[in-house]
C-alpha cells in the first residue's frame, strides 16, 4: 500500500503594520501567473502517479520471465525470481514517505533561514519548494506508470507465487507445494492478492527513484548555497560538500537494501537512481544558475525581505504545509 505525500510550501510574507494579512501574493511583487505552469506540472505528475497505481501489470512482461496465473508451477522455481520473500524489508515504504515530507521541509527551511538572515528572498524560497514538489511529482508519475507497463517480476516473485497459490489450492500442484501450504503470503485474500500484484512491479525501483530524487534535489539546494554558489567560501564548502556526500550516500544505501532484500534486480535500482537524479537536476537547474542564483526572468521582482525588529515576526515567511495521503 502506497502513501502519497505532497508537500506544498508557499513563501508568504508575514504581516506588518503597513500590510494587511489578507494581501494577495501578486501584490507582493514576486508572484506571477507564470508559476501556474509549475503548479500544472505538479498536478499532472500527481495525477499520473494515481493512474499508475491503479493500472494492472501487463500479462507478458517486457523484461524477464512471465507469470501465468492458470499455470504458476514454472514460476515457482524459476532461477530469475528465486530470492526469498522478506515480510519486513530493511527500508519500509513508510520511511520513504517520511523522507518525502522531511526533504521538502528541509529544503524550504534552508531557504527560510536565509530569508530571515537577510540574504534570501521570497521568490527563491517559493521556487525551491515548488521545484522540489515538481521533481517528486514527476518522479512518482514516471515510476508508477512504468512499473505496470514493463510488468517485470521481482526477484522474490517465485516464493510469493508459491505461498499464494499453495495456500489457496492445497495439494492441487503436488509436491511443489510441500511445506508451503501452511505458510501463506497473507491470510487475508485481498492482502495476498495485493502482495502478488506488487511482485509484478519491479522495474524501476521506486525506493531508488524517490531516494535519489528527493535527497539529490536537497543536495543541489545545499550546493547552490554553500558549495558552488556566489556566496560559497572556505569552511562552508567543506561542510556543504560533506552534507551532499551524506545525502547521496544515504540514497545509495537505501537503494542497495532493495537488491539485498530481494525486492529488486540491480538494473531496477540503477534505472530508478538515474530517473530520480535526472528529474532532480532538471527541476533544480531550470530554476537556478551555476552561481546558485535564480535564472533569468525568475530573478525579476525577486524582492528581499529582512527582519522587522519593530514588529516581531513581520517579514518572516509563512509556510503552508499540506500533506495528502493516498492508500
């Protein structure tokens, strides 16, 4: 069961004596209707993800052996899908969902801090947050739509199929079910069917695509501020570079557990990592330049905001967080 998390962070200036709290974004001098394109991409990506989650995997996969529900015996012992099925993987899906939310908050929080210190801007905060949302949504859509289209069986599918069919049919398949009929994939028939269906969605790895996407995007945000950005210097570069290595190393570890757990083939993980890094880079670099500043027209109206000591809290960004969970 997938949980879909979308973090919506909008940089809204805090109230001041000269500004009504209800003032619309366009009046602040940085928000334009051009951002509707960005929001549309996020919406389209989210919609694509929801569609992909409901598509049934193709009967004849584009990669690897095929599974025939009416004659599952050949797949029970196929060497390509003979890894043991672990009921509790090293990295559960809920960890990825938590990272999705945490990554968005960290990216927005980093820019919020610079805004409070006087060397940030509302527009940069907005673009950082929306860029993250765009990268996550597009990655989710491509991943979930590709899985059923390719229909590849996971490395542990043979055991999933044996535990599913042998529990349901008893001795119908003879000796191949010996020792397996009392070890169901799940006692609940609906849950067992869901786990079997999930076993047909191996390519690409969602853990790899999402971890390299969200942690890769965060690494780019850190780089733009501390490693290659216009204000980067000395110690900051070393700390920023170490942070980037830690973020990408974590993504690599998460991806590696999927192969070790028998959930994915190595090519699934490599494809997922490439997808995640590609969408993170496209989303980031189309907004920011090699000096870490906003690109071209995005820099227009990039009004800076400093702390108003007369009115505590005035001038700080407001962050609107919306989390949508989809089973």
